[in-house]
C-alpha cells in the first residue's frame, strides 16, 4: 500500500437504476462516475453515522440514502447554509430527495446555517463525511476544520469537485477541495475512469468548457490519526487568497467554536489570518470603488465632450445661418445695383 488506491467503481445496480432517472441526473451535481465512486466508498467502508455538507436539491443525499438503505442503524445527517435551493429559490433545499424518499428516520436535514451551528447538537462522532459546498477558499477549509473534531478515528472523508478548477477557464478559483485532497493525511482513493468533461447542462459556464479533464473530480481519504499532529497543514491554507467572505460575525463565531477543539496556537493563527483576509477585503473594496469612480468620471467626461460638440455645432450653425442671410442680402443689393446700372 503506497497511500493511493485508484479504483474501478462500476457495477452497483441500485446506483445505476437511480442514474436512469433523467430528472435525478439533471439535479444531481455529480457525473455518473462520481456517483458510482460515492456508492463504492459507502459499500467499502459501511459507515453508520454519515454527515453531508452541501445538499442543493438533494441529489447526493438521495444517492447516500440509497447506498445505506439496507444498513441497519446507518443515518445520514445533511447540512446546508441555505434554506432555499440555490439554483431555484422557489424550491426548498433538499426538495428532490424529500419528494423521492418521503418520511424516513434515516435522514436528518438541517438548513440555514454553517456546520459549527449544528455540530454540538448531534452528540455523535461521524465515520463518513462528504464535503461539497463552495469549492472556493475559504469554503471547505473552514467546513473541514469545523467537522474534523467530530469525526471518529479512521473516518472516511469524501471531497467532491476536487478538479473543478480544470473544468472551465472561469472556474480556476475553485481549488479548495484539491488543496484539501493534498493537505489531509490518510489513505487516498480516486476513481480509475472519469468523464472527460461533465457539468450539469444548464450551467452558465458551459461555454467556457475545457475539452479535457486531467484528474478525477472526486476523491476520498481514510483519515490517518497523524492528521491530529498535522492539522497545521489545513490551518496554513487559510492564508491563500479568499474568493468570498463569510459574514464577519460568523467568522468570529467560528473562531470561538474552533477554540473548543484546537490548541491555542492554531486559534492565534486562525485569528491573524482572518484579520489579514478582512484587510485584503477592505483594500479590494477600495480598489473597486476607485475603479468605479474612475469609470464614472470617464463616462462624465465623454458626456461633457458630447455636449460641447453639440453646442459647437449649434453655435456654428447659427453663425453659418447668420452669414448666409447676410450674403443673401448683399447679393440681393448687388443684383439690384446691377439691374439699375443696365
Ligand atoms: C455544489 S452544491 C451541492 C450539490 C450536492 N452535494 C449534489 O451533489 O447534488 C453546494 C451546496 O452547498 C451549500 N453551501 C455552500 N457553502 C456552504 C457551507 N459553508 N456550509 C453549508 N452549505 C454550504 C449551497 O447552498 C449549495 O446548496
């Protein structure tokens, strides 16, 4: 064993049956191979307490529920920060899985908050975690730090969209799960095959697809106990550029929450990194404001130039009309004189 298993993961009939449903395929934010990989991981490790962060319509929730259907005592806990489905705000987060599954005690769904707002209420250690949220920093870096203390020894972590940055030119910021795939210690699993390009058909970025994918877009890590002593690997990544900013109040609450689980030196690191990122945010906003007022000034200058040109044209026309009138009068006098002298 050298730390990486590249695995074939086909042949799960229940998964293939689900994938025959076109409506399911449309809302699931995973390719068929990624779905089969997720199934393979569940069947291989047989987790009992599953945690999913990032529900959307509930595509991956439905897959996980199907995979644990016959596993006695296995329960899925799903968290999403949005109450409403982020692609269609007229629907609730998880609506699709709820409709398909109906009422079940195998699924507990929590929406409207970040992981730290729920973790203590579960009173559980999770042996399986799927992270599929923002894919941009700080995204899953913070999600992972929030859930890691609640993961059992040798739990399995699945990261989705580990190669999102390779899918389309405008997605090059979506590196977070690739970073985690490298930073977290443990035995790693990736699928052997993967579609060259996959993205839900309605996605606006489709036009910028790159035609080939160089690495799979999903991976799993059977977490090694050594991670406890290497958690700096994850905290350190927080200093990389952030592409969105959770509310300042939430960042401070996350800091308080992390204090309960990590050594003081990591909290100091977290706080100084967050302060740094907030300063960068302020500078970026200032640059954006300056750029906006520069553009506004340019637009005003163009408007003024246009008015000057108009005034110039009007003034010249008046002058021209005046001169023409004078010339006509003079010409009339000349004509009169000429007629008289004849
Ligand atoms: C890519 S979608 C999830 C797709 C879903 N796992 C599937 O395969 O069908 C991402 C979801 O994560 C949610 N989200 C984003 N950031 C989050 C965070 N930090 N914590 C919880 N949910 C988050 C979004 O509201 C969205 O519903």
